[in-house]
C-alpha cells in the first residue's frame, strides 16, 4: 500500500527522493517523509502528515538537502496509527532510519520486549518496532547484515524495507518478504523502489528482489543475498514503459488519461494473441488444451479485478460450457474452498502483488490445482509463482480508480474463453471468429466513439451533483457491470451506491426507491431488454430518475430513461466491456464537477499489498 524509494549516487538525493515519491503517491498519501545524508555525513529526517507538498516545503527550507547524495523516502497509507507527523515514516533511532511497506503482525509482543530492554517508542506504528528491533540487533552483533538476518527471523507479517545507517553514508540496505521491492540500476547510481514508476525518469533497468532477499545498494554496485545468506544474481530486467506513460500528458487527471488509453491498451493486449482471426496463446507458452483436462474454473481477485473476473466467468460458461465460479480473494483463502486437482484457478490482479490474491494462489497450488495469473506487472509475485501467466500490457495505471486495467482484463478473459470454447469443441469456429473480430477491431473503435460523444454522460453526471444515494441494477452479465459501475462511483465521488440483480428489486430493495432516487439501469444484453424494461418501469412508478446504459436497439428502454449512456453495440461479446467505459466516465465527470481529488480518493491506495 505504501510507497518506498531509496537513492545512492552523486546527484541531489533529496530531489530524487521527492520525485520518486511523487510517482508513488498513488500507493498512499496520508503522510510522507525522507531521510538523507548531508555533505558532512549527518543523517537528517524530515516528515509530515498530509500530501507530499508538506514534506517538499521542509526539504526546500533545509540547506543540507542540496548536497545530499544518499537517502530513503516514503509515502504512507496508514495501517497502525492515525496519519500524523510522528507516525509518518521514516522511523528509527540514533543508529538508523527505516521505511516500510507491509504489516508486522507480532509488533505488540516485540514492542513489549524491547520496552523492557529500555527502548522508548515515539509512535503508534509497527514500523518503529521493526526499526528498534534492527537497532537492537545491530548494537548487539555489530554487523549490519547479521542484524538484518536476525531481525528478519523474528518478524511475522509482510515487509519491504529500505534502511540507512547513520555510520555508513552512501549505502542503502533493503529487504523484502511479501511486499514488492525492486532495485533500480543506473550509471554511478542505484535505487530501491516499490515499483518502476518511481525511477523511470532515470533508469529502466532493475532487479526484482525475491522472497526474503536482502540487498546492499551502493553507487558502484548492488549485492543481493537470499535468506540463507548466499549471494544470488537475479536477472536484470528492463521496463517496457517510458516516463511519459507515467505522466499526465496534458490531461487534468490520470484517470481521464487512462480512460482515453483504453482503445490502445486493448489493441496492445489482444493483437499479439490473435492469428488468422482466432486466439493464439502459444507465443506465451500457454497451452489452451488444458481446458480439456479440467473440471472447473475458480476465478479469484479483489475489487475491480474481481468484476473483470465475473465477466470472464460469464464467457467461460457461455463459450466453453465450463463451470466457473468467482470468489473474493480474502474470502477464498478462509472459506475452505473445494479446490484441487482437476481445477484451474485464475488469479486476476493489476499489480500482481495483491496480498489476498497472492495468498489464494499459494493455497490453490498447495492443493494441487493448476494456476493462471492475469496481471499487468511483469515479474510481479503472482506472475512468478503462477504456473502460467498472461500479461495485460496496459502500461502504468496511476489513478487509484482502475479503468483501463479493468477493460483489458475483461477483454483478455473473453479472448481466453473463446480459446477454451474452441479447445473443448463447444464454440463454433464461425462464432469464435465473430467474437475475435469484435474484440480486435470493433471494441477499440466503439470505446473511442464513446469518448468522442460524451455529452449525454456529462449531462447525466451533472444531474447527480446533489445526490447522496443511488442504485445500479442489471441482469445476467449486466449485474456484474452494475457492480463495477457502482464501485467506480463510490470510489471517487463518495456517493453511497449499491448494485443489485434487477430481479431482486421486489425482494426488498425497492422499498428504498423514493421520488428523485437515481437508478442506473445497465441494459447491454438484448435477451434481458424486456425484463429490464419491466424493472425500469417499476422504479419509475415510485419516482426514480433512470439513467439507462443501453445501445440504440433498446428503443423502449431509451424511451423510458431520463438520461441515456451510450453503448455502441448490442453484441454481448463486447457490450459489457464498452459499457464499462461509459460508467467510468459517469463517475469521473461527477467527481471532477464536485471538485474532488479524482486520482487520490480518500482512504484508498492503488496496490493493496497488505491483508
């Protein structure tokens, strides 16, 4: 959840740290801080509650920052302890300063023990406990590496650490277990970061640290060791993104920039996997004949990725006639899932580091199931640990509210379902070619069409300016689309919103409809138009204002609606995917008109790397 940056080299470290934190702020923005060495070797720590600008002002006022050449930084999403100056990272002692992403689960017992040893704690955080524990071992053992290994043996939970010792200017120590951490490699300078976006301005080359790896990072080189203290040599990877991809490029917010990138990311993701008009995953080493050998598919994910998984479930059952269920990752791992040999578990995650999804992957593998990761980040934990991986090639997604990641996940799952249907002999080649053509050629153009003709969406959003509560309804695949649309609205507009299967309205929910209540009716599935029309009339009879998401072919529904959101097609292969773009824009325009912080909604962070 939090963002970490470390730098050592010959440039102004404080400036590099702040630039890296600005790129990582989507991972948390409750508070921020930096520690750096002055030219004289003094270790200085500056931190503050609130946005990064508060720390930047402190750095600007610090003369020593101009001559700094090594340091660490952190932007926080609070877990232990409320956002405050004292709870901000870095944390440390007279010996060291440390930044942390993760959760130390046994911090309370460690704190009690260390208090008994005479240490005094200033904050409420679990991170300070880790810093004090490391200090304790360093003072006992007199060796930094030995101190790290001793502390890592005691810590229970997850962590990505970057640490600087007061008596060793110019060196950053790093370790990880459960939380992502990379080491960036430059010329005469090196970095530590939570992800590549923090350092893209300066280098595209990096090492992925493995579980329980420990790294010593100096300007002239990097040493990586495993949990047994053996030196290891992870492959040097190169990011495919450039710095422009991680910047706004003239858009007012990352969210609208990323919505406008959806057509391109669809082409980037789908085109390499289509040959002669049919799906082809052979270039990635994924043999789709596996679908002939399995009995059931379990799709596991969190948040928006979960709803993309639901889209995949619908298509796997429709095209491949293969039983599929979806489960929230945090529930899957604790519900004693009936999963084992003969099953395929598909893990969907933008970051590839989602803690609950990663835990579900490990549980599925332990029970003998085959696993397939659908992720965006190359070399991420899920990508490395799954039996197979399909990358979404969406590029960096900076806005906390996920948009293009959902679109390409849903489209890739649809293409995968077509491939499964062909492999199982349950989908005719003619229909397969139709669906593939719709995905490859029609869908990107239709999304561009929605973006070019957004007047109706803007009008609908304006009508919601004073809305405090609303509902989304849908049937079939549209039920899941309604859930995704409702989530988008809640995330960035802070409007109470609930999504329901439209047929359930009469079983209780309709009692909440009163004059003026907005209801978004998702109607992209032609087989459900007649039923949805009845549900729309039911809520309108009780005074609801209806915003209908539907294609031009749904004439009767459009006639009943107060506002219409466009869906250019009524082919269910892609209509729910295109419909998501309209719902994303609805949420965006409302949040922007309300003057809210679209890219950094309150209490949220982009990558959920703790449970």
